[in-house]
């Protein structure tokens, strides 16, 4: 029955290593660069881009230069940063939890970050201080990461970590709902709901400066686990026997995910499905080795978020569609299709 | 390298899984670990690999505490093959075998020539070269078992600890695998293999350790360890013995006749 495998699966071995992966990384890097430029070019105000760039470089504070520096460039950069974080975290968590349905929200960090941001909304801090919102989000993610790390350091297993994440998600979700419930006026509630849907509109360079170092640190921590994720394909015992300390791996992943996703949610709200879908998109090209999918997943995530963010600005809907709505609209059918494909294959 | 477990005791909760077990792994020796299910074989293997810290006793590697050895060094010197479900990602068989080279590689370094050679040797020895481009999801149970054995061989360690490496193999492949493990031992590697097949254990192993309820019930050359009395006492079986090619063999034949309780209930 299973002896003559289908020709697709028995294709001749490509050389070991990541030839396909490197090609993909190069292509995706080019795509992300192009999309960042595209994202800078697309907007509501008509701007003479070359002139704006010239003004910016020369240090002239003309209106086009201001639009570029205060609106377009931060928005494009954040799209790339948040997308990369979501894609990379999704790939790392799928590899670590050995589960194709894991996503950056599975540990409860996104929900906690959202709760933190909502709390600053609710407390009225957001109105008085422009960075209060992202700072609140980061604080929420930090609390969640601290709780998860306590658990992980005690050597609690993978399942314990997932269950803790589910618990944390529900708790943060319930508290967010409570904040909406007790909201002093309907406009505040509406504002919170809109913010939760995720958007990159009207973010400033301050947001970039705030989240970039946190994300870079998180990316470093997560990328450093690539080898261990490969070994974990063989199970936790074998990974340990290959010299990988699982507690250290767990701490790096939880901390890295909290830094990257927490600061991402803090500046952009919740953008769903990117982290879930992207690892599945790159897997056919880079193969099943989890470590080989990390960098491509991050880049593909960046491309996806940048593309979606360009799309919401090109669509005639006003006010523009929320980013989280668009990615989920694209992502949910994909997820169903994936499950369908898996069923028919077995 | 010589690994010695001294008075190893491991508890899971209040249950003693290993009770003061002593065991030495010599270079160049194929050591068979047999015993009924739940006797503590896998736990003993994990303890010898340094994965389960014993509650009492210690594991020495060349006279030094194994627990004090850096994980990377231990990973290069002791290879393990455990029974674990694969993650289900579509890795190529060759990529799985290449995972055995992880302890030898620099962080972020690529596979070196020596790594490729080791992968080639391991896949050649386990007759899996023709599977190299096949995805894990398209391997049969026996093929996957041999690929995983190749993965463990690719480490090229001084000690190999294997938990039921022939469980999913057909009779011909099982004979091949046992012959391979013996060849490996003749080459100087210390090999410990957990087996349920007493016939193959007696035929191929240099030394047998019989584990029963966390204790060593018998130890020695197959003829010394697997006596009728031991087999009756530990496994509740009677064996048929004979000679072939000048070697003694044994085949499990019937449950031991029991004066008191029915066989299924007696052991619990």
C-alpha cells in the first residue's frame, strides 16, 4: 500500500543544507524591500516622493518631508517589524510545540499585551501621553512573560506551557471584556474595540524607536533556538541527548516571543493569522526542518503585513479596514483549506 | 569510554522504578537489556544517558561524574535512540540523519565534509541510502526505524544506547540490525540495546542484563543470564532450546504452568 510512494514525495534529494531556503530568503528580502518602498509611496496625501526625500535628506522641514518622516516611513517600518515578529514567532512556536496550529497568540502574550494597552485606554492615560498605549501593552506582555517563565524555569513541560497560555489568554480576554463592560462611555468602548482589531495608521517614529530594540532582542533569542528546534523533531529526550538544554530553550522562546509579539501588539494592536499561516507558506519551499523555516517565515510575515497594510489603504472603504480584519479574512479560509488538505492526504 | 552506573535509584513519585541498579558499559561490548514491560529498562537507559538524574547513586564516565560533563561533550560521546513520536514535519530522511551531526557542528555553521561522510556511512550501514530523498511522512514504520537508527549512528559516539531499535522491523531487517549493532561493538563502541526479542538477544549480545521490577535479576553471558529458572521467574515463560551452526538458541514457547493464580493476574 505505501511502498510505491507518490512521485512528488520521492523527488530526488536536494543537497543537504538550505539551498532552497537561501534562495527564498533572498527573494523574500527583495520583496519586503519593495513592499516597504510601496508602502511609503501609498497614502492619502499626494506627495511628491523624490522632492520629499530630497527635503528630508537636506534637513528641510517642508510639508512633504514631514508626511514622509512622521507618517509614511514609520508606518512602513512598523509593518515590516510587526510582520517579521509575527511570522518568526509563529514558526518558532510551531516548531517548539511541534504543532502546526500554534500561533503567536498561543502563549497568551498577545492577549496580555492587548489587556495592558486597554488598561491605559481605560485609565485615561492614553489621552494624556501618546506612548502610554504601547507602554501599557509592553507592561502587559512583560507580566505574562514573567508568569510563563516562572513556569518554564520550574521545568514544566510543553503541555503545561500551552495550558498556562490558554488560561492566561482567557483571563486577559475576560479582563478586556470587563473593561469594555464597565466602559464610562460608548465612544471609549468603540475606540478600544477598534484598537484591538489592529492597525498601523497614524503611528509615529516614537513607536518605531520604542519597539525596535525589544523586537531585535526577541528575534535574536528566538533565532538562537533554530538548532534546538531541529533536534526537537526527534522528541524531547533525543533533543536533550543531542546536547540541548530544554529549559534554556524554553526560556529563550518564551522571552523572545514576549519581546517580539508583546511590543508588536503594543504598537499595532492584534493582527491575527499571520503567525499561523506564514510557516505553512514557506514549508513547501524550505522543507520540514523547523530551523530552516525561521528566517523565511519572518520575512514572509513582514511581506504579508506590508501587503495587507497597502491593501487597506488602496481599498475605497473609509475609515480604512482594520489590518487585523484583513489578515484574518485572508487567513481563516486558508486555515480551513489547510485542515481540509490534511484530511484528504491521510 | 566506559560508563558505570552505581546503585542507581530512580523514583517516579512514590514508586521506585529503579532500585539500586549497578551496570557497567564496556567499550567493544554489545549489552542486551531485557525485562518485562515496566521493569525499568527505559528509565535505566535514560539514567545512563544522563537524562534522568538518579535519586540515589551516580553514573560515572571514565571515572568522572557524567552529570558534571558539559552537555555538548556528552552529546558527542553518548548517542541515544529513544522511542518517541516524530513531530510530523515533512523532513527528508537525509535531514533526519543529519540531525545526528548537531553536536559536532558550530553554531550557525554548515554541514562540513566530515558530517556528510558520517551521514553517508550511517545511511549505508542501515541500508537507507535509497530513502534519502523520501519525506518522513512517506516512510513505513520499518523504514523510519532504520532512518532513526542511522540518525543515532551518525553521531559516531563512543557509546550507543538504543531503546528497542528493532521493534518495528521485519525478521530480516531485525537480523540485519542486530548484526550491525554487533559490528559496531566490534569496532570499539559500547552498545546497550533494550530488546524484547529474547531469541535475538541471546543470539547476538555479548552480555545480558535481566531487569525485573527495578532490580537486576540476572547478569552475564546469555547462557548464564537467561537460564530456565530466571526466565520462569521474571517472564513467566518456558523456552525451547537447541543448537544451530554451533550456537545455542532459545525460543519462548509457553507460559509457565502456574499452581495458584491465572497468568495475567499473577504478576500484579
